[in-house]
C-alpha cells in the first residue's frame, strides 16, 4: 500500500511539473528560490527556449 501511494504521488508530481513546463510557468520551489535570491522586486530573465 505504501509503495502504491508513493508511485501515485510521483506520477501526480510529474504530471503537474509537465503542465507547468508546457504553460511556461515556474514551479513553486523555483519561484521561492528565485525570490529569495533576487528579492521581491527583481525577476531573473527566463531562459530561451530552443
């Protein structure tokens, strides 16, 4: 049962990450890290897509 919960959690995480990537949005951890690094008023440039 624990393994099934772990796999389901992983699958949901991958699906959400893929959706954020397709939408061109940063994930919550990356947004927090950039806010802590650059401050609230400044934003880092987005990387160019190939």
